[in-house]
């Protein structure tokens, strides 16, 4: 399975998406991530494991605290995947616009 597939699959769960979005603003400890989520701290740890395996987050140890932050590698893999579709859409749009302009100048 590709890195982008793993990342999209990981974000398919609403709790993991909420965790991912919490980390958007700043790195956080597990206790801060768990705050306000409708799941237990052990469940949050399991969700963090899935996000880490998908390379969407990374872990740093600061003393006795585990600090999680977003990982560019996984995010870029998803973006690269989506960019392929965007690039194709732009090429198709350009061809359609050129064809429409060509048809309009013939009239």
C-alpha cells in the first residue's frame, strides 16, 4: 500500500481526523490531545499509533513526555497524490478552453 493510501485510510476515522487537526496548530502531549475527545487516553494512544504508522505525525520525547507533531512526509505524500488529479484537470480545462476558442473564431 502506498504512503498516500495509508495516510488517507488513517484519516478515514473521525477521531484520528480530530487528533490530526488538533496537531495542526502546535505539537502536543498525549494528555493535551486527549482533552476534549470522546475516547479514553489509551484509545487516543492507539489512534496516535495509526497516524504515526501512516507518517502523518511524528513523536519526539521531551523529558518524560511524548510530544506529537505533524509529519510533512505523510502530508506531502497525500498532496502529491492529489496534485496528479489537479494537474490532469488543468490540462483538460486548458484543452477545452483552447478548443472552445478555436470553435468561436471559426464562427
